[in-house]
C-alpha cells in the first residue's frame, strides 16, 4: 500500500494556504476530502493501491475567502492534479497556487 500527503502554498501571500478544500478521487469514487490546516497541509488520506488518482484543489473558493476580487467565472476554480502511484512508498503532491497560476511536483 502507498501513503499520500499534500500541502498548498499561497504564492500571493507567501504563506501556507490554510482552509483550502481538497478532494481525493479514484477513477470511480470520492475517497477523501478535507481542508488544509494552519501549515497548509492535509494528511487524512487513506492508503492507496497502485493506480490513477485525482486531487482536486478548490483554489477560487480559497482565494475568495482571503478577500481576492475574482471574476465570475474565475480563471482557476478547481485545480485537478491527475497522478499515478505504484506499489508501496510515499507520495507527496504539493500545490503552489495563486488565482491565475499554479505549479506542482512530486515532493518527498
């Protein structure tokens, strides 16, 4: 089995993105959802089998809650990151986000 973690950095403020909703999906089911903590992290994920998954980061709702004046519809609303995991080990999938750009990578 494989473990998963994530964190989000708000690149507008240069701080962890506390309170961003994140959902974890398999091909056919919602596996977990929650909000990032004060460190911008979400750790409450189930162990994963090898396969394909999607993390959905609710970027627009987070930035609106921070007082950002976003257009309707926002340029970025929910940012999906589609990724695959092999058997065993740990996968860390961080997101660096602003209302108009994002970046991700496989962390440690």
